[in-house]
């Protein structure tokens, strides 16, 4: 799989930077918890009674004074936003960058079919997201062990699973968009991820806007819902899986017919 290996080599610096930054921030978040522990009870009560602000981030449904609640809000936002941006950047540039860097003609002169090119590039995107999440989980586990905090393995596994699936969905959506772009556009990936994030905040503000959770991958990453129900919200996740499949199918359909030059 030469294209797959080439994609991993070409993206290794970006992967190291994003993985290092997100892992470092998550590690710091975990390590500062003991210093804040004595004040968490009062802070949790205050945050839980801040009206719309509390509802927007789900702090009205969880105990911010407990480590699980603290982690889902503070660390969850770091992994959610950082992971979404990384996945979007990977996806939106994957197929378009050959034209942007003027390497498309060289690539397509090789005896490799376009579906194989797409498949290997998609695999490279998925593997990079997997590497990022593996490193993040490892740093988090080590940090939790260092502060000797007791955690629910199931709850934390579900939280990390939800964020991993969210990143895969965003990568699939932007991968599909990438097939329609001529020169690539980082702004589209970042902007789309930001829109998804704020749609989830709006959905949390009022029951009338709850339908917005079907439109954003962040809809099934709410730590409050995952902790309360000990499960990833299935109805939002199902929509996410369908959207991911559509994004990938669009990538294969468009790029296989695209006039690349």
C-alpha cells in the first residue's frame, strides 16, 4: 500500500503536533484536579445554577465536583474541539491536496485505480485518528494513575468511544467534501467543525432546539448524557453512522469521475 504509507509519512509532522498538543492539555487538565478538589463542591453548585450557561455545557445534569463530571466538561471540550479540528483538517485536504500541490497528474499516471487511491487515503486518515486517540487515552490513563483518582472504566471508555466516533464522522464528511474541491480549503474543515460544536450548544439550551443534535456529531458526545445513561445516545449515533457512509460514498463517486489536473 504505497499511497497509504506515503500519506502517513506526509502527515507525520501534523499528527505529532496535534497529538502532542491535545495529549498535553488533557494531561494538564487531569493533573490540576487534585489542586481544585477542595473547592470543587462549591464550584460545582455554582456552575449547576447558572441557567442557560449550565444547560449549554450539560453542567446542570452532572456533578462538576466529582472527577467524572470535571473530566467530561473540561477535558471533554479539549478532546472534542481539538479532535474535531484535526479530523476535519485530515479529511478536507486528503483528496484535494494532490491538485493543490500539483502532484495529481504524477499520481494518476501510475497503474493504480482511483478507487484504490481513495481507499488508501481514507485508511490513512482513519489510522491517524486512531493513533491520536490511542496516545490521548494513554496520557489520560497515566495522569489519572499519577493523581490516584478512582474512575469508572465503563464511563471513561464510553466517553473516549464517543469522541473517537465523532472524529470519524467529521473526517468522513470532510473527506467527501474534499472530492469536490479543486485546491483544498482548510477554512471549510475548521468552520464546519465549529458550526457542529455550536449547534450542539444551541441544542442544549432548550428542548425546542433538541432536534439540532441530529445535525451535529457532537450530539452524541455530551458527557452529561453518557454519564447519566451509561451509554452513547443511540439515536444520534445512528444518524452519524448514516452520514459518515454517505460522505465516504460521495468521495468515491465524485473522485472516480473527477477531471483531475
